[in-house]
């Protein structure tokens, strides 16, 4: 169903560029020859649309989303056909996780919001969850930090949206797994949080 994803991408490119201006910084940082896990901050329900549009036309990207969004039959059908798949927060769904890992291992990129939910205050970052690191480590894929900024600090009609892609964090540099896995995971979360913070400091003039 790649054709459906590409059709929706083209339509969204037209529709969302009417009420919003999308500025893209650092697209050259996105790996072109392998799968990766894209980790943006999360401020608005439509963040995924802006991030996918900023990434550009090409191989479909998987997007991990909360299970509650799939309760409407039509919405669930639409999401699944554009590469969005459900995850029940607080529960480890091994089938979903294994499918995600396999797709990244085979060259597909995946968007996972490491905060796990929207940051409604819009200040700093919420504590990072483990899912993105589990997928990246198991698929041996790099993590790409991404910062979304809305002019005025919040998403609203006719605002400028800036999407910044940072340099990939090599998965080997995080040294996940093996002994002391929990402490290594905490350190990896600190690395990603720091990189997301740097992207904000370097681009906060767009907020």
C-alpha cells in the first residue's frame, strides 16, 4: 500500500502548507542508506504530520502511536494504511515491538516520540521512555534527534513550524545491553535528552 502512503503525503503537503509554514533544518542528517529511529519532542497531536512532511517524499516511515487513537474503525484503517501502528502504553506488546524492530532492520525508518505523550506545558522535556532505545538497539539502528518548534511556543493556525533534524547518534556509542543494562539505558536517555536540548538552544529563535 505504498501508493496510498505517497498519495496521502502529496495531499498533506498541499493541505498543511496552506495554514502553516514549514521550515526544515538539517534534512541532510537523515541517513539515506539504512533504517533509523527518529526521536522528536512532542508538543501537538499533529507533530507527526509536520515531521513526516519535513523528512520529505520517499520510502514510507512507520509511526508509533498510542492505542487509544485506533478505537474508531475508519481512523484505525486509515492509520494502518499510512504506516501508523498502535502501542498500548504501559504494556509491552511483543508482536508490535518485534515487527517494528524487523522493519527498521530491513531499512525502514521509524518515528517514536521518546517522551511517550504530548508535553502540554511545552517547557523542556518530559522523562524519556525506553521504547525508542529498545527498537534502535535490537535493530542496530542509529537514533536521530529531532526538535519541533512552533512560533509562539504552541501549535496554532497560520504559525510557522520549524523541524530540526540533528546528527545521528550511533547506536554503538550508547553501549546498550549486556551487564548493567538499566544504568546504560539511563545514560542513553541522558544523551538523547541533551541532544534534544542542544537542538532547542541552537534554534530557539524560531520559537
